C-alpha cells in the first residue's frame, strides 16, 4: 500500500515531526511505502508531488492548522481516501490510524 501524509501543528515544532515519525514507523512496520510532508517551523519539507498524491492508496492529514497546497488532495477527498486526524492522535495512536487506512 502507498501512503502519503502531511503533518502540521500550530507551532510547527515538536508535534509536526513526532507525528511524521510515528506514521513512518508504523507504515514501515507494515511494509507500506510511505512519504510524509511536514509543514512546520522550517517551512515545507519533503514536499509531496502531485504524482505521488495521485498514486497513493490513502492520504493521512495529521494537521491542526490549515496547510499549503490542500488542493492537491481534492481528488483523493472525492474518492473518500483521506483520513484527517490531530497530530497528537497520530503520535499516540498510529496503529489505529493505519488500521483505518487499510480498510479504505
């Protein structure tokens, strides 16, 4: 399964990167391809290309603020292939989030 994600929190420091690590770790444990874009205090890092979004089976938005480039995900939204959670949820419960993603 191909997973792409965006993580972002209001301060753009700890939770943004902790959520990234939690999602990556859980995906790797399950053998899924994963790429996580962070929108934090350093700006956008590991930016997702439209092609990567289009090829993904699921999009995880672990965000607590509006993000740049939200229009990239409109098609996945229409397909019901987006999970939106708070970054804290991604940190605490990555297993449950990936369980849900696998059922989409």
